[in-house]
């Protein structure tokens, strides 16, 4: 095989190995807080 084909295959293999070895990102969970109206004070 030519050197360029081998170089492309080597880079592809390195890319695949690097992508598979990355740590999976942690899932982020957003919990919706209930919307509560603030009390209105008419004392003053």
C-alpha cells in the first residue's frame, strides 16, 4: 500500500481509539421549581 493510504488509516484508527476512550459526560438533570407568587404586603 502507498504511504498516504497507510497514514490515513493510522489517523483514522487513532481517532476511533481516542473517541472510544473518552469518559462519557455526566447527565445533567434540571428539576423545575414550582412558580410561587410572592405575597403582597399592604400593611404600609
